[in-house]
């Protein structure tokens, strides 16, 4: 009887797994199909013949290596800088008492509700006046801090006992040393969670890099893939192949970083 009861959840879990994995499997198989097999109707999951032609076409059609390097520099720099800035801001809002602290934190929370698209044009005009359009500085600096990261790190620092910093102050440590020597190592799960969210978001970002760069030499991977989309035609095969290439690092990051998501939110919670 127990075995029969266990069959139903197993079947449901297997069906859910198939539904979740089906788009990824279809994407992977389609990158090895000919263009005619991809666009045929009715669509088929498998093809009679597989080829590496789509990957070769991607490599020959666009400066793929340059796009990947730009994306790594852009996303990687944002991760490093924002992790430090968000941690410092989160610590200040959680542990340091200063004037208008709560009001400033409310402003940061409100900024999370503003769609990023609303700020694109003002940001473009600001970067144009500063002369940093189509540069790494123009891509990285506006992303140097993240409201969600500050919110998450504040919750993490709030969850730590105050006795730690009090003992550190008695030993003569200043606020920077308390943060980076005492507090920061205890918040590694939260920092890694913020880093993964930042990396994934910026790695996949299309509109922002597309607006802030004007040359192929500065394009990121997502913006570079737009070159396969013409006014009236779309090259599905190369687009799918390049999309899978851009997806591989994110899959690896998720596989190795998923445990920190659960640990981070379970430890920090959502505290006021």
C-alpha cells in the first residue's frame, strides 16, 4: 500500500521534471539541426541528421570571443564592485546609527519598484555629457550598487549578534575592520547570493548594454546576438547556438551556487 502511495508523487515529480527540462533539451538539440529542420512545421523534437554547422556559423558571423570577453569584464566587474558597495551600505544601515537612516533606506526600497527602463534615457544623456558612452566605465559605474543587494545584506547583518562588533570595538577595531574582518566572513552566503544575482542579471541584460554601446567592439554577448535578428528575417540556428553558449556559464553557476541561495535566505530571513 505504501509503495502504491509513493508511485503517485514519483510520477508527478517525473512529469514536472520533463516539463521543466523539455525547453532546455529542445534548445540543445536544435543547435545541432539544420535551419530547415528547425523551422519545419509541424515541429519535431529529433532530427534525422545533426551537424556543427550552426556553431561554425556563429563563430564566423560575429566576433563571439570579443563579445564573451566584454560580458565577462562587464558582469565580473559589476559583481566585485557591487558586492563591496552593497556590503558596506548594508552594514551601515544595519549597524551604524546616523541621521535619516530609516528614511534613506525607504528611498532605496522605493527605487526597487521603479522599472529600469524608465531611467534608461536620463542615464544615456548623463553618460553622454560625461563622455563615457561606449566604454567599460559607462557600462560598469551605473551598476556599482544594487538596491536589492543592499536590502539583502542589511537583513543579513541585522541577523548577526551585536556582541561581535561590541567585542571588536573593545579590541580597538574601527568600523571598516569590523566589517571586513569580523562581519564580512560571516556573511559569505549572502554576499555570494548577491554576486550570483548580479552576475546572472548583467550577463543576460540586453537593453542596457545595447543602449550604452554603439560599436561591435564593445557589445556584450546578449547585445551581440541581436545581430542575427534582421528587419524581416531571423537566423534561428546560429541564434540558438549562441544562446546555448551564453547559457552554459549560468547553468554552472547555478549548479555550484544553489546551496548558498537557501542558506542565505534561511539565515537572514526578511527582517526589518
